[in-house]
């Protein structure tokens, strides 16, 4: 196809379909994720611009794919569904909302003349999307489309990044996409200009105050959340931590924002952490949060750090500063800009060798204590060993996409990301997210190895997307922690049944399935692992194969991480 054919459609008679296709093309969005039937004329126009249309098997999976795509590209993920699928699509936006991911969901609805008349399959869409979007709008006329699509992009990409939703007139959005757009050539092209969000800096006076606090602290700790994930953040954080000699802790989602091999990298904090991390945090006299919403999970229900601890909070959204703790010095601005502002100040060099040694030694001792499980050759395989061995298989530019629950805990504690070009993405709470999100991530990062780390309970949610992987011949590696159980729930249910008669199996256990054979039935290459010594060679084989590959690992359902250390009331 020639460049002229791919360029903006010229002349009068341009429709909503041509505008949407031109708009996505102008914003360098090269994939959309959808369930039929929605915006069919637009989908035809997208093909003319070499934008891939990824048909999913459920609206929720389409939303998860768009989420994964957005996280690796930094561009908005686009997902779409017709009126009857709108509720399913909304459900899929929860993880993007909680993770602060820019996703634009587009749905069709019955046209205005059908509303409030018991039209077939029609429900009000607005209430479904209010809790999982930052911005939503009804597009009732073609004249609104350029303004509202631009605003949806602007909202999703600025401040705290989150999903936006556009509900288009017409059951499949057809009324809007078939209408002629009343814009002259200059106005049309103006609307196509990519939305630009200029980075913001914090006030110089507050930057100086923050630097003074950091220099004065004896036991400071830097805590990085997924909200800091902006271009340039890895270099900025590494330079900032080295400049002020700060041990670096992260949320689960922020684990790879500084490579775990960095001498100042300390580990994951919060309820998914190893016990040593929270204990050291409790002794810190200054906590510097960067791109972290200081939620219940990372603070163990706001018990750690303890009240009264000095806090510096850096976040792009001023409304987040001091939301959950008093005694906060808040710096609103782009995390990269603000961190660099502080590091650039002409202030004395600090020396914290004793504090850094304590943090490093505490972490090293705990990991040494875990070698009994990370090197175990037990059968079934220990999940801890699976997560640790994955570290040895990852290429320098790999992307790991992990599910929630124990999949997040194991990878957060034991999977190492030793290169600054490696990326870790994890579910913000939606079980089953990882597999379709990994599909979206692989479409968005086609030249990078992508490994999905999921459990059997999670994979059951979207097993049908194996067909999507096969249809596109997508070289995605899926590692299944197959313990025939909801592992995180099993521990709690066993406690529930202590001293009680009954069948706990009904609540958390599944039939033992061979996912390798299931994958092969879909036409996907697969291997089943029953010995721990096979983990590294098989996963390396899967990554090197550069084709769809599933690795089914037989693990022990009774593997349980040590509980996070939580301060006593």
C-alpha cells in the first residue's frame, strides 16, 4: 500500500469512520481490540491504514488486551464492543483504572429514538462505566466526535492516567461512523494532531525543602509505584537514589522500574512483600514515595510507615498528595521531572553506608533463608523455584506479565529483573488478566520476548484466547503454574475448615488438567514440566522458538509465601 493511500482521506464526504481511522493512525496506534459487531466501516478503514484489528473471544479479554498494549507502548489502548457487550467491556476496565493505564473504550448504543422504550438488549451504559473511567461521554451527533475523541485521549493520558469511554449513537456505533463530518480541510487536519501533554515541574521552593529533608534524614527509604512509569524514569530514579544514597523499595507493579540488580534495590513492600522489607520500612525516618498512591496494600492498611514518620510524596496528581497520611511534603509534577529537579540541586554529598548495609544485609539473609524452596527438587514442583528459575531464562529486553494473587507474590519476591530494559507488568487485582494482557503486550512490543506467568485458575478465565494466539501466530510464551487450585484461597479455606467437618475441595480445587495437551489441540506448541531441573531448559527453548508456546508446570498447591510483616497495633 502506498503512503498516499495510507494518508488522511482528502476531499468532502469524510465520515465518522474515516475520521476515527485517520485519528488513530495520526496517534501511531497500530492495534485495536474488539468483539463483533462494532464500527464495521471504521474497521475497514483501519485496515487501509495498516492498523491491525484484533478480534477477541470476549469483551473483557479485549479490554485486557488493550490494557497490556497500553502498558508496554505508553499509547492509549483501544477496545470496542457493541451495545449488548458494553457491560462486559466495562468490567474489563477495572484493572486499567486501578493500575492507572490509558485505555479508550468505545461502545455503540441504540439511537436516541429507541432509548427508554425497552429496546432490544439495551441498558443505560453510563452507570456501568462511571466507576472504571476518568472520563465518559455520549456521542449523539457527528459534530461531537472530533471534540470528544480528542478529549477522551487528553483525559486518559494526562494527570493520573486512566480509562475513558465514548458511547456512540447507533447499535454498533453505525449512526456516527456513517454520518458525514461537517469540517473543512484545515479543521479536520487540526483535530488529527497528536495530543501532547507537557511535563510539569514542582515549585522550586518545595523542591529545596524536599532536598533538605532527604539530606537531614538518617534512615530514608525511596518507594516507587507504578504511577512513576514514564519515559526516562529508570535513569532518573537510579541517578536520584545514587545521589542521595537511598535504598529503593517498590510496589509490586513498580518492581522493574529500577533493575533488581542495582546495588540500592531493596525489594517489594506491602502485603505482597517478603517479611524483611516491611520491618526495615518501619524503622525508616523518612519515606519518599514516587508515583505511589500510598494505598492500603503497600502500607499494610496504613500501619507502615507509622503515623508521624516524615513523608515526601511525588505525584503528577495534586489531589493524591497527603490523601492517606499526615505530615506529607507534597510535590506535584511529572515524576521524572521532579526527581531530576531534586537531584540537580547543589547540596552536600550524603553518606549512609551503615543504613545501606543494614538494608542490603537484611534482604540477603532472607533470600538465603529461602534457598530451601527456591532450590528445592521436590515433586510437585515448588512455585518459589519456578518463579526464581524464570529469572535465569529472561532475555535482556523481556517483558513478564503476571497475574494477581500468588502469581504476583511469587514473581514480586523471586523473579529478578537484572537489566534496565526488562519490564514487569502485573494485574492490579483482576484474576485472569495476565493472559489476554500478555497478548496485547506482545502485539504492542512485537520485537521483545513476552512471557505470561499465570496460574491454572487464572488461565481458565480466557482459555479461548489460545485461538487468538494461534490465529495471529503470536510468539507469546505462556507459563502456567498448574496446581489445580486457587492457591491463594486454599490457605485461607484450610484455616476456615480447621476443626470443622465438610468438603473444602468444593471451594478452591479443580480437576487436574494437562494444559500442554489443551494448547496442542489449539495448534500451539507446548511442553509439560514435572521436574524442577527442566524449568530453565524448557522455558529457554520456548522463548528461543519464537512461536506460540505454552509451558505447563506441575506445582504444589500447598506452597505458601511467608506472610508479610505487619506492625502490631
